[in-house]
C-alpha cells in the first residue's frame, strides 16, 4: 500500500508505519480518548463526560474494521470485527484482498494528513458541534477521495466500493424487520455514512473549483496528501442567503437558562439526520417535506448537574418559500400522530398518554402546542412540543420535563419570532 500511495499520490509513507492487529475493545479505548475533549464541550461533569465518550467508543469499536488513531499515531486493525461484519452484512467480498487494501489506504491518508496538520491539535481547538462535524467531513471525505483515486489506479476499485457500502450499512437480518424500524435503521446508516459520502463530494468540489468557490485555501491544501484546513470558508456567492436572523433567536433561547446551571450546544441539522427522524412517514412524504429546505439550526439545553433529567430544544428550519414551510409543518403534524399511535400500540408501559393539543397564534403566524405525559423507566413527566409556521420559517420548541404554561409559551414564541427579524 505504501508504494501505491507513493506512485499515485506522490507522497512517501514511513516504512515503520504498519498495521497492528488488536481487539475491538482496543479500538474502542482509542476512540473514547479522541472524543473525550469534544464531549467535554457539552458535558462539564468529568465523570459523565468520560461515560459518554466510553459509550461512543464501544459503539464505534463494534463495527470498525480499522482505525488510525492520532492519540498514539497507530493504525489499528480488528480482524475479528472484519470477519463478523462480512458475515453479518452478508458481504463476503469485505474480506477480499481488494477491500483490505482499500481500507488500509483510507487509513494511511489519515496518517499522512495527521503528520502534516496534527488532527488532534485541530480537533482540540474546535468549540462547536458544527465545527466538529464539518472538520470530520473534511477529514473522512479527503481520505475517501484519495483512497478512491489510489484504488482505481491499482485495480482495487471493487474493494473500495464494498468498503464504502459497508459504512452505515444495515445487517442482512434487519431487512426482515417491520417497514418502520427497517427504514429507521437505513436512515441512521445514511447519517453515519454522511461524512464519508458528502465529505468526498465536498472535497472533490473544492479540488475542482479552487479559488472560485473557496476562500483562504492555501496551495498546500490542493496537493495530494493534505486536507483542507479548518480555515476553509465557502465563498459568499455559494452560500445560501438567509432571510432570518437565526443566530439571534438561538441566543435568545440560550439567555432563558442560566449558563451556570445549564449546558447548551448548537448545531446545523443535516438532511440525513432529519430523514432519520422522519422515517415513520415514508420516503415520499419525507422527501416532499424536506426538498424545499434551505437550512436547519438548533440549540439544546440540559441541566449541568443531571443532563438526563430535562431537555429544552429550539430548532429553526428555513425554506425557499412559504409553501415548502407549510409542507414541513404538515409533515410534523402527521409524524406526531404516527409516533403516538406507535407508542400506544407497541409500548403501552413506557409510552405516552393524556395528549392535549391546542392552536395558538397571532398575526402572520400559527402554532400548535402539544403536551404529552410520558413515562420511562418508572419516571413520569410532561413534554411540551411547539411548532410554529411563519412565512418561510418553521420553528420547533421542546420542553421535556421543564414545566411551561401556555401563556409563557405564547410569550416565548412571540419573542423568538421578533428575534428572527425577517429581512
């Protein structure tokens, strides 16, 4: 693989850099170490942050074929996981020589990028969920772009395709599940694969477009073996034009809860994530609801002392026109009905009951307030969901186990709409 990388990309790989066969738990440990600093951004309690990072590591370790780890500068390979994935996914070609080479080339590109830019240092400097997700897309997308190039030149393209298809793939046995759960698993898989698939498309566009669509990309970023640095800024001409002051509305929501006792996190919601949350509606209705979407941003807030006890969320979805926004609003109504029916029918002991719904509104906007009494693991609490449609914007608010009266909901909705200040 080292000679292939040098021949195709013109980059030397240190001869001492070799894969090391390890157990899945070893990969899990390294992944937890890498992700702990990012988890701390939203979870200041060290014990809880470590627990969350360990959980993420375990999940990743169960499916990871190989992992370049920037904490120890190693290429780790789990042979047992490789065989298990090939069996579970019914993809025997996953253990072929071509697939093996494709995975290792992908990981070698990570190592080359780390040597040049210090991935761990860059990640440590990121302070938002958006920044982390964006950089992850750059890193994985760049590795995919160059690995594909090497594999195509060396005749390993079939192995690259099998490896890529396995990312976020659904195990063969899950295809016999009911349509709803099967769709949900498929959507979750698509979200997992998004940094690889969308990231590769993005990096290919960056490489092809150069300075026309990208600002502050140094020459080295377009040379083989180097990723686009985090200073990447998409040129103004390529950015979607927002008609609303979404950051101001998120700031307002954050101000309602003292930073000393509430932790907050913001992110841009990817389409794959929204599709995963809407699988109960089916592909056609989901597509109709999302096709006119321009962007979605959100903020979540949780008590620092006990993050699992409460949750407050504000999500802002902007659309190209009012008709598209109303389609999304209507889809949300149908989704709520479908979920309630699923809860009552399939999980009566840990579902929802005593649902109340009312419409509120004012000039230029309409809103629905739904309250559900929920029970989960012996706990009973009220969750209030609010959906607002105004012009090209749909606003969603959730107060889970955070009491809020209807009069207060109206005041907060009006304040958010005022903060959005449509242009």
